[in-house]
């Protein structure tokens, strides 16, 4: 990678990596929250099922 002799990364590279990692974590959290919200909305819609049998005339 070019850093074989230097075991420490430069400060600006560390900040870039940290920003990418934190952005990725934030994106994962937002995605999971959105998925949870969609699932809860879907489950709420499923609980409102109100089917009634057809009234048969004789």
C-alpha cells in the first residue's frame, strides 16, 4: 500500500477513514429505522383485517 516502513497513518487519512466509517454507521442506522417503520406500518395494516362471510339468500 505504500506505508510499509511507516506504521502510522497520516492524520488526514485517519480523519477520512473515520468520516467514512461514521457515515456508513449512520446510513445503516437510518436504513434499519426506516425498515422498522415500514414493517410496523405494514403490521398495523394487517391487523385491520375485517372480512365478513357473504350473506347467502335461501
